[in-house]
C-alpha cells in the first residue's frame, strides 16, 4: 500500500531508480518505514546500510518514547477528569446543572469549541439537553431519530465515532447542510444498560486540529462518569419523590382522616410547585418547596399550648410552629435548603416580620411563596 503513496510523493520516473527500505522497529513492534530513493547503478555500501539501520533504530526508540509519553499524558488527563467529575457530582443534585458543568469540563479537557449532550427517550429518539457554542440548526441543537446524523448513528450502533469533514462522508452527505459547520467531530454514547444518550464535541483547537484516539478514550471516560453521576441524581430524586408522597399521605390523614383525600397542606404544596414551575424553577428546588409546605402544616400539631398547658399568644404559637418544623426537617434529614424556607416563612417583604427582620429579596424564594 505504501508504493503508490511513495510514487505520488516523489513524482518522477523511477525507471533508473530503486528504493531501499529500512523498518522502524523496536522490541518486535513495527512503527513505520524509512524509504530511500537512489540510482540503480550505485551499490548500497555496508557503511551506509549500517547508518540507515542505526538511524532507524534511534527513530524507533524516539517514536516509542513519544507514544508512551502521549499515552501517559492521556491517562493522566483521564484520571484528573474522573476527579473533576466527582467534584461535580458532590456540588449539585440537579441533573440539568450537572450536564451543563460536564459539557464545560469536556470543552476544557479536549480543547474544543462546541459540545452537545443529548438524552434518549423511551423510543430511542435523542433530545438536546446541553448545546454549548452551537449555532441554531447545527447538529446537537434539535431532536434526532435513531441513526440520524452523527449522534443518531452513535446511539443506534452504540459505538463512538471520529469524523473528519462529515459533509464529504457518504454516511452524512444527505444530512441538511446546516448540520455540520465544523470540520472535526467526536461523539461517544452514554451507556447504562442501553444507550441513554450521546455526548458530541466538535471544532478542536490547537494542534492537531482533529480529534485523536486519545481524545476518544478521554471522552469515553467522561461519558462513563457522567452516566454514574446521572444515575446517582436519579436515585436521589426518586428517594425525594417517595419522601414527598409519604409526607403528603400523612398530611392528608392528619387533616382529613383519609390518606386519599387532599388536605390543606397538599393543596399548598401543589400551589407552590405550580407557581415555581411557571417561573422555571428546577424540579429539585420545587420538591424542596413542597417539603417545606408539608412541614409548615405538620408544625401546627400541638403548638397551641405551652409546655405546662397554658395557652400561647399568636406570636408565641407561630414561633413554636416554626421551631417544630425545623426540628422535624433536621430529624428527617431533609435537604439543607428546606430549613431556611421554614425558618423565614414569617418574614415580611417590608422587613417588619421575624425572626431575622429580612426584607425583599433577602427572604428565600420558598419562604416568600
């Protein structure tokens, strides 16, 4: 296969010429060839042959060292990437926040300009969750069917792809022209048991200006850690939903005598969640609001009298209710963000409330609701 390449490179009549080849080989591994063009009537002296072999051996060792150094660098990047992902996992419990931070980390690690993360629905259709640096209509900014575009093909086949000049690639030549505005792409699947999504980067900066095999391994490591992080968040969210349902059931039982009949607290929690959703508050924060709403009413149980049975004033009763709600939140090991909502629910927007005299935006949003 090298013959035609060499002839095209030399670009002259070789009728009176011959080629000498020396392998670039070390410890049984072939790295390449040194090819020398010379006239046929000249013999290759033993001195020149020894020089070529010495050059080839030195080059082989240098190439091996360079490859080993690159391999060590890639492993170092992969290890530091794992550490970075663990830091991300501990810093947020919101899936959308995690994915955005993962995308930013990917751009930094791979020195790329663009990144998209798409998640699959039950039918295998991909939907964009994160699109950094991408223009409208570019691949990764709109939903894709299985097999459609680079991400769709990766999801459909479950294998990673490195693509140079996708518009010239017959697999993607029929895709809309606005799909591919970059020359180099790297896309890997997100695996749980099946493919749950795809992460794609494009437009690598620096040298080389295309994605390497090492880049693919690093991105695969990132993808594996991203799936673990998402699974942890999904498990945590499931536990929160179970806790919410349990709290709602007991609230209904205490207020109406029927666990299936919606009481005041359930209505308050639903109202808070609806308002929060209308102003685009994320699901995790909405769940915190609902927990606080349930505890707001649970804290009223038995708060009308003091320790010795004496009646309490309205102010004393409110203070006791808040204190009981905070104690219950801590006893139930609820998220830390729930406690400020309970604690500051008696604040007034003009600063005349208590217990801290907060005003305006100083009051947590959940407490204001």
